[in-house]
């Protein structure tokens, strides 16, 4: 038998991580400062990895000359159109799979068969089908966005509490009203989470498609800079892609705050 | 004040797969009166309520409703749920307006929402989200949403069972008042016998599974004149408990057997 004597020790802390914005900024700034210091000290060979200041100069030069916007605007257009087309069709099929038995098995069979295919492998096929122009690039993006959107939407619909649907039926709401007032709002968190994934996929596919067959666009610009061993511009292009990813992620975060403000 | 519907249950039976949960149920809920369904766990009370409101198709028998439905009734048979079933992305007023907004013009909808929020003491919470409310307040919203459609028959599935004892007592008094004011036919499922004797004009006692009507007790005293301390009602509650105690004990043992 052992004996206890003393205050009870607190043991209920932890497992409650909190966001600290300053830590995120400090980490990024710290990495850039270390990188610059390493480059200035000659520890990092600038031929292979240019110093942050050189990349900033290249970015400035590209901005002033208009070269950056010329490529970025084309990429943004492709990203927007491809993502929207894939998302609209993806949400449509996702809802159909989640709501109707007639669509469930056929829809999921198609998704299961085609989703695992690396979409980059399909770019040459899309070039044959849609030509070397915009069609093949947009098709690559839309195709890549479509399947994860179907899965996220169908999963969101599957997780709608059945009790809420029964409640809607008990109040005599029509099928369309139940979808509009209950199913879609309940599935929205899953759909918006899917947006985060599909936008990242779209950016990856955008660059890949532009590297295979495009004269303009950030992907084409990065490839061209690499071919010329112009690592300043190459890294500048990569920084633009990183910032694009951050902006898109921030935008989706704002959308979540607006549309999901009812959550705690 | 509405006349309410007469709901007639005729030879209803139900089974889930091979499990018979209801057998040969025949009852009549009179217009404007409260019928309470009590019985041991698993006797099919909620299943019977689901069948009476058209949310479940009975395996046998039929439920008929007859009577005048008020012109402004938007949903004759209206449920109040045990888990409240509020839409978390709608405010209190938005939940109450769920059915009204598609069926009434904006002015009438706002007026009716304001009317039921006032009736249920929710006016100050019209803009609150459900997550900000206590269980009792959420159930008030459920009641307000049901009353807003001016139902001809209210079907309440253990509406107080998810609440703490104090809130339950407070809401029970409010239910009694609201049901009296609305004057609708009401079917009320509960496992709480004190609720049954406070609200029921007819108390239907179901046997353990498969549920059959074991007895129907009538309480003629008006709801407004009933109280928790009323000796007649306390005696009736004890009589009800004696009727279902053995069945409840067997049902509990069956639940343990199934769980293990």
C-alpha cells in the first residue's frame, strides 16, 4: 500500500494547439534571412539557388517590364475556367451520386476507375483530342478538378444528418426544397474543404500543362527560364506560383468564414 | 383556435425485417385532445408515431385522418423532434420561417414568425444561432417552428427527454399552455409518466415488443387545472408505473442481452 500526501498535480493540459500568426510570419522571414545569409557568405552556390534579393530583383524587373502579368494573366484565366468547369460538373455529379440510387453505383464506378489515373499522363491525349491550344489545357485542369470534387460533394451529401432530411419531409418540403435548404448547406463544409484540395491540384496541373504545350503562362515561363539556366527568373516564377497558392488558400478561408459563419 | 383532426389507427402492425415491433394497434385520437403513448423501451412508441404522421409505411393496417383543416394551415401533421432537428446554419427566426418563406409573402411570413416567437418567449433570440442556445431554448424553437405552420395535428416524439430535469419541468408547463391555446389534436410520445398524466386526455399503454395496446386510460380534467402535486394525477402515475414496470424490466434485460 502506498501513501499520498500533497496537492493533486494538474494533468489536464495540452492537446489544444492554437494558431499563432506571428510564428508563421517569423518562420518564413527566418528562412529567407538564413537563405540570404548563406548566399551572401558563399555557403549556398547562387548559380543553383539564387539569393532571395536576386529573386526579388528578377520579380521586380518582370513586373516593370509587364512580362509577369503577360504570363500570369494567361495562367489565371486557364486556372479560373478549368477549375470552374471541373467544379460545376463535379458538384453536379457529386450531388447526383449522393442523392439518387440510379446514379450512385454508375457514378462511383466511373469515379473509381478514372480518379487514380495521373492526369498529367492524359495531357498528350487531350492535345490529340482538343489540339495544342487552350482546349487541351482547360480539359486537363477540369478533368483533374472534377473527380476530387465529385468525391467531396458525394461524401458531404452522405454525411448530411438523415434526421434533418426527415424533418424537412415531415414539414412537407418538396424534394427540391430539401436539397436547396438542407442538403446543400449541410454538405457545404465538405464541398469547401474539397475546394482547397482541387485548387492545389489545378495549380499543379496548370503548370504541367503549360510546360508541355504553351507559349505563355507561368509554367511555360518557368520551363523557358530553366532551359536558359536563368535561375533568378525560374525561382521568380516559382515564387509567383507559391504566392498564387497562398492567395487562393486565403480566399477559400474567407469564403468559409462567410458561408460557414454559423459554425463555432 | 383550431378544431383539429381525428386520427384513426386501424389494425396497424409493423416489422423491421424479421423483427415485429407493433401488432394489431387500433386507436382513435379525438380532435383537439392529447393522446399520450407510453410503454417500456423498444415497445414501438416512436414507430407508431412515425406511422401516424406518415413518415413510416405500416407493414399492416392503415391510419386515417378526418376533420376540418384551417385555411392557413401549411402542414396538417407536424412533428416536434426529440433531438430538436434545427438547421444549425439558420438563425432562430430562419428555422421558424423554414416552411413559411416558400408559402407566404414576405410580410405574412415575418408577421407569423414574430407571432410564434412571442408565443414561445423567443423574440429576443430571433437572430441567435442554434449552437448559442441551451437545450430548452432549442426545443422552444422546435415548438415555434411547429406552431408557425398552424398544424391541425401535432406529433411530439419525446420532446423533453433530451433536457435536464429542471428545464423539463419548466417546458412541461409551457407545453401544457401552448397545446391548450393551439387546440390541435396532439399525439405525444414519452417514457416519462409524469408528463403523460400532466398532458394526456387519453393515455395509451403499450406492451413490450411487439407493442400492442394494453390499456387506454382517460383523464377528463382540463390541462390548465393539472399540476405536478395533484394527488389524483400522482395516483394515476403510480398506477401506470405498476402497469408497465414488469414489461420495462424485461425490456431492459432484453436490451442488455442484445448489447452483449
